[in-house]
C-alpha cells in the first residue's frame, strides 16, 4: 500500500524521536558557533603574545572561513548522495580534532592550517545538520523549528565570548581551543544516536521497512506492514548537481538568497571576528570588550527565538526586512562612538538581532526552499556563496584597521549591505511565491505571510 511520507509527517506531533534529532542537530550547530567565534576571542591575545598588530592576523582569522567556503560548495552536497548522517559524523570529528590541535600552534602558518581544517569540517557539518533537522520537523512547523535549531549557532558563539575571559586568565588563548576541541570530541559520540534522514531514505528508495519503522515512532497512528511503499510529493534525482537550484522558476529565488547570504555572512563574520578588537581599540579593557562583544551573539540568540516566533505569524520575509532596517539604524548610532556602557550593550544587542538573528532566519528559509534531493546542496551552496562574503568582510575590516581607519567608519560602511539585505528579502518573497506554482515541495511554511 502506498503512503505519502509528507502527509504522515504533517499529521505527527513532536515525538521523542523528533526531539532527539532536533536537539542533537542543535548541539552540532552550537559547537559550530563556538568554533566560529573562538578565533575572534583569541585574536587580541595571540597578537599580543606574538608581537603583532591584530590586523596582521587577518589571514589566520579568516582561515576557517576559507575552509567553510570550500567545504560548503564541494563537500556538504555529498549529504544528498551518501546521506546526512555519514557526512555529519565525519565532518564533526574533523572539527573536534583540528580545533584541539590549534591549541598547539606556534606560528601563524601552523594556526592557519588547523583553522583551515576546522573550516573544512564546519562547512560540511552545518548544512547537513540543518537539512537533517528540516527533514524530521513536521512540515507545518518546519521553518520555526529549524530557526530554533539554528539558534544553537548564535548560542555557541555567545558562549565562546562569555567563557573567553576566565579561560584566557586560566590558560591563555590556547585554553580556548583546548576547551572547544575537547567538548566537540565529547559531543561527537552522542551524534551516533542520530538516525538517517527519513526523507533522504525515501527519496533514495531505501528499505521500506526502515522508513516504516521510523514513521511509526514519529506518527503513532501509522503502522508498518509488509508491502507498504513510501513516496515523497516531489521529483527525485540521483544526480549530485547544483542545477537543481537553478531551474527557471527556482533560479530567481536562489540567486536572491545567495545575495542575502553573501552580504549577511559578510556582516556577521566582520562583527564576530573584529567586534571585540574594535571595542578594545576604542578604549574598553579587553575583558569588558569581550563581554560586550558577546552581546552581539546573545542578540542573535534572543533574536533567533524572537524571529522564529514572529515568522510563525507573519512569514520570514517581512520580519527580516523590518529587522534589517532596525539594525541599520543601530549601526549608524554605533558609528557616533558611544561611550555609555548600557546604550552600547543595547545597540549591539539590536545589531546582533538583525545580523546574527537574521542569519538564523535565513538558514531556516534555505532549509525549507528546496526538495529533499537538493536540500543539503541548497543549504550548502547558500552557505558556501555566503562564505565568500564572510571572507571579504573580515579581510576588508582587517585591512582598514591595519591602515589606521577609524572604528566609526566600519560601522557606517556596514549600513550599506544591511539596507541591501532589507531590499533583497522583500524581492525574495516575490520570487519564492512564484516558485510555489511549479515546485510543490518548496515549502508552504516558506511562503510570505503563511504560518510556519
């Protein structure tokens, strides 16, 4: 008897298996966020120990981003071919080992290599974790649940900033890498409890019994019987190709999504990499600068939860456009060299909500725009294209800092891409709505104004 997996998933409530998958994928996102931010926390101390201008570490600071970019474009799509689970487990192990080894680097070249390997792991880990979470979430709640899952990235980055001062006092910058690597390796074993993606198994025509037994755990009203067959309401393909993303109707939405990812990740990595240094250069003591910069990540965590709740009611695109506009205003005020600590924290929280929280929402959109056969590829390429922005942003900021530019100029320059993001997500709303007419698997929860 044939069954539509999407309908069975849509009729399910959140079960223990749902929560297991979502929580473990959130753990992967959390440690991804920690490893992204750890270099930002370590940069001032490394520069001091090695007798360098912080701007001279710009290549080391962006090494992980180079790795993420390469991996997101080349390695993460393997999740659409070999499965999410295998790629996720392998990539996560690479992240743990390379982060740990970074603690033993004694030259810029050594640290660059280990950070590059860390990036290669992260670039494959996060897209497949988001794809796995999206494919186990009930369709009616998918955007909101994936947005909450993606909050783990911001929470990991915030944790990195908050634990940095005591760790730096305890063991210097090397303690930051030791802690991150040990925690990642400890968290790797629980990830083996992840099942393979149900939708991936169905799309690949794997054992109906395995699919049926998983569905029983997700939807108690369904009982597997020999002879059952399972299908998805979408066209599947065995080809591993970005061409899935560039079909005539999906291409406008894909290209706009890539533009927003490019600009937003450029802003996010600029702030994550250099904000503590900017605040320190602006006169704040290092410990205070690190704690204040952590507000950017906390703003992302709070913003991620807030945006997920708002997207449930008004859709992702209107919410993102408003959030980006508010962020541009906060950046403008930051450029006036605020000295009031309370106001500085509020402005950085607003900026974190717009940029970091905005990335959480964009991750959810990318995880729900594409069919199963191209989901990891879609997320990976969006993140991969975005990482080019993540390379350009920190490198440009480091170059300007090394050239002696005023801190205020960086905040003011950041207003331009923020406003372009606001305009682009408005256009993306129209492009996604057009794509619904031919791509039934492009999710209902991604439509403008519909409930997630």
